[in-house]
């Protein structure tokens, strides 16, 4: 696991918290979800309303995750850390490294994220849980993005997400849904820069739906709408995932992803594998 | 896009056409339980009636006795009374043949200042107790679905 991609300072905090025994276990297993590809608490590709980790109002928690997506001509490695402060505020930091296999090119991006829970509780309130979040992105390797027509190498996504877990809803099985509306100019998450000559509609919809097969296994689907600012035929993303939560300190997610066309190379399907650790 | 919509729809259809988990029946709790038994068993019947409920609560009381997060709240409690009252309450909640006539959740837990962490932990102890009593996962979820909305009437009182 490319654990060394996490900046040493954050890694240090992580260990300090661990030894300080700040571990929080206040939520039902699996309900906080995992880390999405940009570092926020969520599914694999969609940020959810719930905050990463098991903290409740009275506690804080820290988590880290690394994931790899391998599709036909590309691969994306990302590692992220999250802090959940009193289940009110989530702070996250992610590093992405994107490999364009046919061109032997590597693109890198860092993302700082924050999310605030506005109201509601995923499990215990009748209302859904609703949160507001941002992802501030900085592309380190901007040449390719600019040559493809991107306007900028930094950008900020703002999203509002609503999630609800319905206990016993499907024949006694728990059902989770999430809907996220995101204001963004990112091209392929920002790895191909931000904005472009064809930018039009800027609010994108993202949805996830999952069923808990038992306490430890979640099976779900996700869909993430994307805009085609660069006129390269950027497609919406979708995946079908299975996530395993053996305990409150570990989860492993495997997904089959369909990323459509990336940089005008189409049929990018493949696999996503992610591991997350929770303190 | 099309495929994911179909999957989403499939998941929700699954919910409506469920053969044995008619969720509405638990909401309409005051239909006479005998006449209802012919068409659709109540949650109480599905979980295994009184023996199962007694079994869960026995385990729960044992587990609470060994737990350092919530035990402090119960240190002064009258265990027999708690056991009896909780049994009637849960039987009633699961549409069993019982009428809970005790105090409201607000009144009982008033002054205990139970926080979210403690409440959620209590729910997990309850899950542990249901596991120990061999209650199936879907039935556990249906019971939890009845308990979860009570949180706002129990915490921070
Ligand atoms: C959905 C969850 C809960 C339900 C349905 C519930 C229900 C009840 C019932 C029916 C009683 C008996 C009242 C009586 O004696 O008349 C009771 C008492 C009590 N409950 Fe809860 N309760 C819940 C959660 C909690 C939690 C989370 C705590 C603490 C962490 C707690 C602490 C107590 C205590 C200390 C008593 C008093 C026992 C005694 O002294 O007799 N309860 N509860």
C-alpha cells in the first residue's frame, strides 16, 4: 500500500491520535461509508452526507484510505486522510496520481476538502442527513490540461448531499440512498484542469444506492454526472460496488467501474479497489 | 446511465414486492393482532414471540452489566422492574399482544443526560443481545427500525 504518499505531518497526527486513544465507535458498523476518490467520506466516487469515520457529537475520529482504479488505458492511485470533528465537521486531504498508460504520462493533483453536517442523522432522524461540502483542488501537472484547452489548474467544487439509511426497508434489509448536487468546473476530477471552451451547465448530479446484505457487507451502485468542458466527450461515471466492513477499524471496497471516455479514448471500464483504516 | 437507473429501480421494486416483510403492517399497530395474524404475522410473531423476547432481554441485561460505557446509568436500577417494563414495551412496539402503560420515554430518561454516543452504544449492545438470542438479521433490522426513531425522546433529557 502506498502509505508513504500521505504527507509525514498528517501521518504523524494520525499516530499521535492513535496513541492518545481518541478512537470513537459511536455509529453502527458500515453506516459512515468509505472514502471517495477525492478524499471525502462517501461511496467510491460520490461524496455522501455522512461524515467519514465513527465519531459522534461527543468524539473525534481519524481515518485514512488508499485506492486504485485501473481501466483500459489509465490508472488512478489516490490516498487520503480524514478527520471527523464531533460528527459536525469533516476535514480531508487527498493526493491523486493519474497514469496515462499509452503516453507514459503522469498527472498529479492534491485536494483539500471540508464538509459540514447541516442537519439530520443518517440513521436516527426521519429527515435525511444533509451536508454541505467543498473540495479545493490543485493540479500539479498543468501542461496537459492547458494543451487540451482547460482554463485553470485550480478549482473548487461545492456540493450539497442528502443521505438516508432506512432500517429494514427492503424485506428486513437496510437500504441506503444518497443524492449529491455538485457545482464544479473540473475536467475528469480536475486531472485535466478546470473549465474550457465548452463549459455550460455547472451543477452535476450524483447518486448512490446500497443495500446491506448483512452487518459486514454492502452492495451498491453509483452514478456521477460529468460535464464535457473540453469537448473531449467526457462521460458520466458509474460503478457497482461491494464493500466489506470486518470491524470498525477497516473496510475494503471492490467496484467495477465504467468511466466512459477519458481524453477522447473511449470504453474505459475496469476495477476499483480501496482500503480504509479508521481510528 | 441506463444500467444504473435500472438497478436503482430494481432495488426499490424489491422493496415494494417483498413477500414477507410488509413494513406497513408494523406502522398500523392498532389493528387487532388476532385478525391480522391470519393475513400477515406481526413482527412479534416473526421474531419468535415471548420466548425470543425474554431471551433478548436476558442477554441485554447481562451485557449491560458488563459494559463500562452505559452501566453507570443502571448502577442504581431495579433490574426486575426494568426487565418487566422493557419486555412489555418491546412487545407492544413489535405489535405483540401487550399494552405498555408505563411512563413515556421522555419521563423515564429525564435527568439521565444520555448522550448520542451512549445511546448508539446501547443500540449496539441491543444488537449483541439479539445476536446472542439468534434473531435473524432482517428481523433485527425491523426491530431496530422501531427503536431508532425513539432516540430523540431519550437523549439529552
Ligand atoms: C431505544 C432505546 C431505549 C428504550 C426503548 C428504553 C426503554 C426503557 C424502559 C421501558 C424502561 C423502564 C422504565 C420503568 O422502570 O418504568 C427504561 C428504564 C431505564 N433506561 Fe431506558 N430505554 C432505552 C435506552 C436507554 C439508554 C440508551 C440508556 C442509558 C444509556 C437507558 C437507561 C435507562 C435507565 C438507567 C433506566 C432506569 C432503570 C431503573 O432504574 O428502573 N435507556 N428504559
